[in-house]
């Protein structure tokens, strides 16, 4: 069939979420519907160094499938060797995020967030700025024309469709098949060990307060999905720093304050999902805490108090006392949030 002088393209295939346990579907923007073809194109782009200015790094250089799409180093390094300020967040269930990056209250979509690693100049990450033509020329080779054609009806790559495809792929990275899920949603009473159940009870207790910042189906308050009428965008000061005794964080990263310039936002960062958290060390926005055991010790002492606690510290960060056995149980529960099937699937795709 010919329309307007050109052959009609085959319509893209709607993407099926296939979510277990009646988990609600994430919301998808109307101007970027997720399709099988856009996910495939996005996956190819995600693992391709051609998307960086000097053809040396890909998105996957800082987001490793084996680490739940996080990176096992404190902070990432960009295409030109620039050291970034923050630890690479795990790309797990970001389709359910109500906000993006560690501390920004105006980034409400994956598409907007992706512009930062692609185009950021201080520091340079992927280094696309000023190199768009070179990168687009690379993407006119090999399988790309057919992939772009299948996803968007035009074989010629453009930045808009690159961002849309990457967003579709990242949006597809959903993980709800952990031992915890089998217990909580699959009604498998034997899915968690007695030690993990003890840790679960501690996690959801007023003693530790963990669930206040890491609640909901995605273990973070910063979530939005099809069963939820509105998004919540909570940012919390955990008391990690108190540089001047009056609440200041290091000038290299003051959290949400760097965006709002509101003193009450000093040191506030988004509580990330805890799904697959055992695979995403090191922890905190700057990767300054090495292990889950160390994280629990940090919260047990109520943050890094130094002489006095940070005056902007969240009221939920007040410290607690646990026995060594209870601390071990809490770590065991956090390990039950690992989705082995999700990891194996995406590691095999990478290879």
C-alpha cells in the first residue's frame, strides 16, 4: 500500500509488561508510547559506545546489569575522564519514579533525566554537546537504520528518537521477582527464612523507621504508578555531613539545595529504591558507605553526628539500638529484595 508516495511502515508492537503478582503498571508518557521496537533500539543504544563523543563509553559503562544497573565504585567517570559528583543510581523500576537523579525536584520524566548524562558539560558525561553530528553519523551504520525505521518509521537517527528509545529501554527494566515478592505478593510463606522475616519486621517497625523513606511497592516514597493518583517526591537529609556545625554539606554537592537555594533543602537527597540493593554497593549519593552493614551502623547512630547532628536532618533519622543478631537479620531481609531472574536476564542480554 502506498500513502503519500511512500510505502507504509509496519506499526510498532505495543509492549507487554507481564508484571507478576498484580503489580500495577507504571505510567508512560503519551508522547512516547513504549513498544517492542523502541525497547530494542534503546537497548542497542544503551550498550553502544557510539553514543559517546569519543566512542569510548556507553550508558552501560556506569550502569552494569550485574549490579542492577548501578556501578561498584563511589562515583562515575565521564567520557573525557571527568570525575562525576555522584554515585550511579541503579536503573531498577525507574518507570515507577516520581522524580529522577539524586536531588532534583523538577525532573519528572526519564526523558528529561536522560538529557543530563547525554549533554552535561560540567562535568562531561557522554559528551554529546557539540558532537551531535558525529554521533548521528555513526548511528547511520549497521543495523541502526532498520531499528530506527521499525521503532519510529524513519531510518534517519535524530536526538529526539534516541532519547525516546533510551527512555523506553530504561522504562522496561522492571524487577518484582525477589524472594520478598514471592512472600508478600505470591503468598509463599516459605519464601523468606526466619532470619529474613525477623529483618522484615524490624524494617517495618517504629524502632528503625526504615519504611518511612523506603515504603511502597518500590521501596521508595518517590514513586508513581497506574494505581496511584499522584506522585510523591520526598527528599531527605540523612545527616551524612555537617561541615560547619550549622548544617552545611560539602560545596561539591549540597543536594536539593543546589537546585532550590532553600536552606531547608540543604543535604536533601532522594531515597532510592531498595530493590536489588545488595548488588548496588557502595551506598549514599557519593558512594561514601561501603556495605549494607555499614549503612545500618550509620542509621543506628543517627547519621554522622560529629559534635552535633545536622539541624536539617530528617526526623526519621534519630538512631536506634539493635543487637548484632538483629543487624544481621536486617541485612538478610535487604538481601531478600534481590531479583536473581532480573539480573540473569539482563546480564545474558548484555553478553
